[in-house]
C-alpha cells in the first residue's frame, strides 16, 4: 500500500461553457438509505422510456461543440433495463463524458452489456469502509454486494470511482476509506457532504439538520487529510469546499455555471439544494425545455447575503456559525464548488 505519490491541490473553478447534465432516468431504488435525497412526492415514480431518454439527451446536448457531460442517476439507474442503450445514445450524440452513479447492485447484467470503452466512469456509492458503518446507513448486506461488484468492474476493465457522502454518521470512518479503495482498484474518490433534502430533510426537519451536518472544524480536521492520503496512494480525489472565510470570493453556480438536474417527471433544477420544492427553473414539456415563470430558484440566486449560499441559509443553515453580534464567522460555498487533490504519476 506504500505508493507515496506526490500530489497537488487545486480549487476547481466553474468552467465557462461546460455543461453538466445530472440525469435521473428513474426514481425507483432497491435500497432505502437513511440519507437518501430522492423525494418521490416531488419527482414521481415513473421511469423514462428510451424514446424520452433519447429526446431529452438531444435537448441538453443540442449539437453544441463545448464540453457536455452526462451523469446517469436514479434512484438506482441500473434498474433501467435500457441503460446501456442510453449510454450509447449519449455517445452517439457527442457527449464529452458519460458516467453512471450506482449503489453497486448493477442490475440487468450491466458489466456484460456495456464495454469499458463506452463509459468514462462507473461510480459506486459507499458510505463506510466496513459493513458496520456502511450498512447502518445504506442497509444490511450492501457493503458486501457493492465491494464485490467494484472488484468485478475493475477486473472487467471499467474505470471505477467511488462516492462517499459525509455526515456525522460516518465522518469518523472516512480515514479508513483510502486503504479500502486502493485495495479495490478504485481510481477516483468523490467525497460529498450530506444535503438536507429527501430523507435527510425529513429526519432533521425540526432541528435544522444539525444532527447530520458536520461542523467546519470537524470537516477541516478530517477531509483534506484523508484526501491527501488517498492521493498518496494514486487516487484522484474531489471534495466540496463547503466553508469559505468571509474574505474569500463567493460564486453561485446557478448564475455562472451550466448544470441541469433533471427528473423523470420533467422538472429541471439548476441547484440541487432546492429539489424538495417545486421551484425548478425549467421543465421539459413535449420534448422541449421551457423556462418556468417566476418565482423559481432562479430569482433567488442573485441574492447577496453574508452567509454565502442563499439556499443553504434558507434550507439547511445548521452549518453556519455567527459571532456574538450576529455576524456569520464564515460563508458557505456553493455546493458545486470543489477542490481536487491530484496524484502525480510516479517516476
Ligand atoms: S441514496 Fe441512492 S442508493 Fe440510496 S436509496 Fe437513495 S437512490 Fe437508492
Ligand atoms: S448551492 Fe447555493 S450557491 Fe450553489 S447553485 Fe445552489 S443556491 Fe447557488
């Protein structure tokens, strides 16, 4: 395990012109994770048919020459029997990269019906380095299935990444992840912070999310160090910035980036924090993308507040601290602002 790669750290700026489509092709899932962000009351239970998937992919690509990336999500996207066809449709349309985020169950023989060359990343969600931690969040037996399928995917030649959603339930276990992922052959590690929506929102409704959200000191004591350790093992790590000093610049991706969070009932959000509410900026009707009239999330993005992210302040303010005079001691960054630690190849 002693790889000792050198690495460098950088903030990933919002890339002008790059478009990212987060495409929820269904909301159904075989699991019921404690922090699941899917809200079927808002986004329905239907599964898009192949014709709609093709049309919607065309709507968001539109023949553009700039970078356009798609991430297929659910629910559990591998429950869709035509996911391989959806991946191929995205490739044919010219998407720059195609990723699938899975809970690890890989239904419908995905590894057999897709070739590694057709996919940029197959990304597995693991929220703990052992069954005790992971399965207390994601369900009994899930760790074993997920790690077994990571190994199968790596053996079959797929580029495999892993997503870990940090909350108070598992922050203490995060330092154990680099060794596990290195042993499994995972190439990229995405550390996320729990969002207070879906199940997490229901769990913490009365307490403003404080049981799940991690304080700045705890985040900064653990996450960057774990990322450095993973990078020293040759794993490329991405994690959200979350906390900004008051003097640091703030940008809202809703104003400066081109991200679309699309649900199978046609709702299109520009900010994932809003997904528990019917304030989506756009919707797909009859195969066309239409702007919705005010008031939507769009009208709130420009609000300039000392706490930084306006929807964090409204929907999940448990991570903001104030001084005795009521002034915030830090700002909350856009949830899409990331840092990376990139390992350098060894000589
Ligand atoms: S978090 Fe993902 S895997 Fe877990 S229940 Fe929700 S959709 Fe399924
Ligand atoms: S997370 Fe906050 S800063 Fe980012 S797009 Fe949403 S409202 Fe804007």
